[in-house]
C-alpha cells in the first residue's frame, strides 16, 4: 500500500495561464462549468512534450474554441499557488499540491463570434466575458487571488 504524502511534500503541477487581451485591452474570463460563480482566465497543464507557447495556444483553443491570438509576452517568473487541502484528492489524482504557472499575454485577433466554449469536450466554461485586467481578482476564487494580483502586476503595462 502506498503511503499518502502530506500536501507540503507533493509537487506543483506545471501549468500555463493566458491573459487574452482584446482590441479594447479587456481580458477574457470564463465562468467555470464545475463551479458556478467562479471565473478565471484560461489556464491548464503543460504536456511533457510542449513548450510554453504551444501549451498556451492549445489551452486557449481547448477552453475558448479559438487560437486567433498572437503571443505578446511570456512571463519569466513562475507563480505558485496551493490548493485548499480538501481539494487535493479531487484534482489530478491527488498527486499535486497546486500549480506552478507560467503566464502568457496574448492579443486576440479574432471576433467574439470565434469564441466557442463547447468546441472541446468536456467544456471548461459555461459563460464568458471581457473585463478589465484589474477586475479579474474580484472574479477569481479566493485561493487564487494573490496569484491574480501578481499576474496583474506582470501585465498591467499592456493595458
């Protein structure tokens, strides 16, 4: 029988987050399908054979149905967040304590009609909207707020 590791001994899941900016410098946020009322920017795991740019465009396509975007900046700093302990066994087979994120800013060059939340099965989001980057922290779940404050600081010069 495998001994259960303490959360502090678990690794972080490699992940990419995307700050998708439209022509009005608003950012895309989606309301999570599995957590009504919880909004976030697109994000997801980095596959072993992927670089950051490839992972960002794949996650963007999976979560928004489009990759009509050009990457304009990749953060040099990785951000970490820990999941609340009760969530750890429910996500990723209980093998990660949270995520290590590389954030990417991208400029959306498509039309709103290019966004299709049901393009990937299963979908991640139920609704979406464009909001000010500074307002994203008010939409995100509490355990990710400090991460979003740091993302805002990294990319606020773009808006």
